[in-house]
């Protein structure tokens, strides 16, 4: 999952915590819809915080 997120436009870093099923994505001009789509089919849910 981490490598898939790192390949998205604007993503500079990704931290994944499998214990809490959370991922923190940092970058510039991130698209929430694109990030949420990257989580489909995983055990993670997506929520975008600005």
C-alpha cells in the first residue's frame, strides 16, 4: 500500500500503521478523491483531513 500511495501525484511521504489501520499521507496539492480510491479493496478506510 505504501508504495502505491507514494506513486500518486503530490505525495511526498507515507506512514502506515497496520495495528490501527491508518495511513498518514503528506504532500502538496493532494487530491482527496484519488487518495480515497487508492484505499479501495484494502482493510483501511479513507478520511481526508486538511
